[in-house]
């Protein structure tokens, strides 16, 4: 198994835990006497001629940096030729061939892609790009919307970032008898808002998967045991007849009802923060699982954790198991998505805690 050459890419949005995964992959390759390179800016860097790469070793990537957020390889460059631009111009065929050429020029035996559900879906859809090597994917996203895995790298740290943020807001909320409407990321998936909302004991959690009545929310707040608190709002919710940011829409309704409130947008701090222990463990386990998959000759697979077991599944199984929808940015592409299911235990826990979560499950 000596003399293998492994490539690593981080793609899609950044999050905490990427550098942990990269460092663990590098360490595993070094121990196996494999060479390993990082591809800068994901597929954007792979498209360049020659591809943008950096040799990875214990010396070039110091262990002490592995807990930091973001990716030392970077995840993309808006100025580069990419999937979005190529699809819009009707040049996906030429773009994919350029990526194939980049892989051939690098003479790789295997590629590890660390990405979210969009990146994993593209890896499956355009798998011919990687036909000349072993392809192993590792799921990361703060949205935790990847089917068939119980956790994704970066999610737990994002929850902790939101909890720390809301803990501080609650101090000023109490001082001024005021409610804060906090808008989380998560796109159309409510996992981030649900987990962080339960953690901070929010008085209300609004997520895309659960219908809610704004009048009932107002009634609930007015009858609350406190005159201050947190209303956690996922960015994917909507209010019929209203437009704008979800937190702003909810805030305007509260203000009209005489409820003192402010909006708060933690934005990209959710993707930052030193990687928490559980994400470091997950990144380590996924890196180990990915390297073992390469050793055993697997390809077109992704790492998952299911009921405490770390293993690989085929990208085809991943894609077919989720809710398939049009990619919001790439014409002609589809993504496979996971959402908060009606039987999610946290929904019942939130209800038992007295948290308003909505009226009717979709």
C-alpha cells in the first residue's frame, strides 16, 4: 500500500472542524507512507492549469492549527470558473473535462472531498470526473442536512457558537425586559435552530419543517413566565404575505403587538469558533474511516456515523435516500437533502420544556 498519492479538497461553505479532518488525514497518510496534497479552493483550484496545490505534511500543516475554524485549503473563490458559472453558460461538459484533466495531471490514486450535501450531490452527479481514482467523501455542514448520517462535521461547534451568543444576549434582554429574535443559518433545514434553541431554553423555536401561527406565537409570548427571552428563528421560515429576513418579519409582528424586542443576526460566527471536542472526535473518526476505505479499495463512497457506528455508504445510496430537489445555484443539478423529521426527539423535548415550536407538523 506504499507510494499512494492522495488528494484532499474542502468544498462548499466553511465551518469548524475542516482543519481537524485535514490534519488527521495527513497524519494517517504519513503513517501509511502515502504522499498527500491539498487542492486549494476546491474544484475552483482543480480547474486551474496547472491545478492549485500544496504539499501536505507534518511540517507544512502544524498540528497546533488543527482546531482552528475555516480551511487551510480554502473552499472556493468567487472570481474563479466554477460549477455555477459553467452551468449558467451551458459549458458544464467543458468544465468537467477540465477537472478530469487536472486530476490526471496530478496523478492521484484517491481523492478525499470534505463537503456538504451540495458538494456530495455534485460528486455523485458528475462522478465521471473522478472515474480514474478512488473517491471518498466526508460530510461537513453546520446545516446538518446530509441524509443517512447522524452528525456532520461543524454542526456541534455551530450550535456552541449560537449558545454562547444567546447567553450574552439574555443578559441585556433581562436588563431591558426585551425579547430577542435570533436568526440562525440552516437554509431549509431547522436542525441548527432546533438544537441551539433547546440548549439555550429559548421560549420559541421556529423552523421550516413545522407550521406556526404568528398570532399564537404572540399570545404565547404575552403569557410567558418572563418578560424577556430568546425566539430562535431558522432562516428558512416564511410568513405568508410578508417579505424580508425571517427575524425582521417576526420582529415587526411582535412590535405591532406591543412586545418590546430586537433582532439579532449571528451570521458567519456560526461557521467560526475553535472546534469543540465532539467535532474533533467526529473529524478524526471520519478521517480514519476514509483512509481505511481507500486501503480496502472502495470508491464513490462517503463516511457516515449511524447509531455510534462509523462506516461508509455508497454515494448512490446517499443521493437516493434524501429528498431530491433542484440545486438553488447550479442549473440542471439536483441535491439530496435531509430535514428535521416529525419524530425527532428534540421536538418532544422542546414541547415538554414549554417551548413554542408551532402548530402542525408538515
